[in-house]
């Protein structure tokens, strides 16, 4: 009788152990899956992102108050919420006339910045994934450090411009830090060979 009880107990232990191994292998497989785009998007999105950053800076410095340039991009667009400077807040779908260039540039910066930062490298490994995570972490720290300095030292209407720049600074810093780390990594690998 004792022999039969041991056999049943050991059989349950084996089933539980096999289930645990199968479950842990399944979790490991899920952990290895990443939400990265194909490496084919990397170079195109990187070139587009940095070109848009440069064009955005040129726009801010030289073209922001240019009436001829603004008239090219002013047309009616749908708005869910609208408020003029000294007007009432209007909520609901409506058509408003607006200069749409800022919004288009912002959308393209976000899309191409995310595509550039979260596209796989041709030979993606754990070290490159670590560099991507470190770059994202450092861009957060630097961005919020600048945000704290802005909160403590910038006042008036220029404060809104600094807040708007903060929206894009995090993705710019992330891409710059990651690209610099990739460059140094590939340079050290080439020197070893």
C-alpha cells in the first residue's frame, strides 16, 4: 500500500514539475517577444526624423510669423475643442480655420521619432535592447531635470513655449542618446575585428 501511495505522489509531483517547466518556458518566450518595428524602417525614419527636427528649428527661427508661409497652410480643419484667446470655450465637433503646419509637423515628428527609436537593428541582441532602455531612461531623467529648471526659473508667456518644447525634447534626446550609443558600439566592434 505504501508503494502505491509513493507512486501516485511521485506521479503528481512529476506532472506538477512538468507543468511548472512548461509554464516558465512559455513566460520566457513571452518575455523575449518585443514590440519593435522591422529594421527596414530604421534608416528612412531616422533621416526623416532628424530632417524634420532641423526643419522645425528653421521654422521656429525664421518662418513662424511669416504671413506668406502661414497663408499656404491655413485652412478649415475639424476641431473637438476650440477656444480663441479671449473667447469662450466651445466643445463639440466644429470646423475652424487654423494654420495647420504646426500640427502636421508635430505629428510627423512623433511618428518618425517613435519609428526611429523603436525599430530593430539588423542584428538585434540583448545589449542593443539594454542600450535602448538606458537611452530612454536617461532621456526621461534629463527631460525632467530640464522641466524642473523650467518650472523654477521661467515665467511669463515664454513658459508655454518651453512646455511645448518639452513635448519633443524627450523623443529627441532618446533618439540622440541611442544613436550615439549605437555608433560607439559599432565602432568598438569594428576596432576589435
